[in-house]
C-alpha cells in the first residue's frame, strides 16, 4: 500500500467515526464517508460524503469504489431487540464487506468491541462477535483487521457528559458489584489505533486495546475523576444487582412500548 490512502468510513457521523475522519485527514489521507443524510452541516470540505445506509447497496458501492481501506465503524449500541442488534451489527458488516470485496478493496478494518470476547454477556456482545465472524469469512478476499476497544470516552461522548452531570449534583450511581472494574480508552487513541490498522501487518487475531492502566478502573476511580472535574465532592452510590436487573427490565419494557431503543447492556465501541 502507498503511504497516502483512500479510506472509506462507515459510522462517519458517529462519536468514533468523526475522530477517525479527522485523524485520517490530518495525516493526508483521502477520506470517503457514509452518511444517512446529505453532507453534514459544518463538515470538512476535504471529505467526500456519500449519502447512503448499510442497507443501501448503491451507496455502499459508491463509498468503497477506489478505496484502499474500508473502516467499518458503524454499529448499534442500542436496539429494541436481539434481532435488531444482529440486523445492524452482523448483517450490516456483511453488506459492507461484500461491497468491499466486489470493489477489490485491499484491507477491511472492523471496529468491534471488547464485549465480543463474551458473547453470552448480552445481545449486543453476541452481535459484535457475529460481526467478527462475518469479517473473518472474507479473509480470502482482503486483509481483515478486527479492533476490540473497551468503553470509549472523550469529546463528543454523551456517556461522559452524563457522568459529569451526576457529579455536578454531588453523586455518581454505580450499578452492580462494588468490586467491579472496567477498561477504558480515549477516543483519540482509538482513532490512532484504527489508522495503524489501516497499514502494516496486524495479524489475524483481534487486537484488544486500552489506556494501559493495570487492572482497569473502579467506580471509585471514576467518581474521583468526576469530582476533580467539577471541583466538588462526589458521593458514590452503589446499586445492588437486583436493582440493576429491575431497571434493565423496566428500560427494555419502555423501549418496546415507545419504540425508542435503550442503550445496550454492554460497553459501547461503535
């Protein structure tokens, strides 16, 4: 591959996708980006925006035509049902990979999730693992690279905003076990990792990344960080697992009744 690449990006208007596009443009790469609507307001003129969806074969064909690499960052982190997760995360991956194969793309980078390690964890995790298996099916067509970030935070992340909103009110709700720990990674680091995956030999195994903190973070670590950020004491409030289960059930029921999907019960990535 040449040093300057033409990179086609799905999920371009999402949290991670926007950072990937900016990082790619900063390094002089040519970027094509898929958007459900015409060119987003205020978007970089250096990006070629393609109107389409993961179900739009013509749009996908236009997106990947002439691309060296496809970065598939689109995906559902909330859905009304298990089937809905699979339609977007598994079937969407197949649609993009199929278009890439027909266009002769040399490399396919799938942004998966650390949750895919444990597919029984949730419908989201199962759908992300299924997406990885689809990508592997195309290994004879192009180089396939699977990136598994944990929870992603940074500018534009609404979950981080909610954390600080709670901290402003003096508390942070921690669901589940008080001993729970989690891996985190900054969105800028994930964008950099995606660009690394666009070049060089990454090997067939999924690449798992984090911010390097040994043992990950506790809820108290997050409460301390939020407290420092808003400059006021933040009390950590633990919710027992039974309350978490009830809240999840109520949230799922509300989603079905209002047809407004809630968040996946696994860490977001794409």
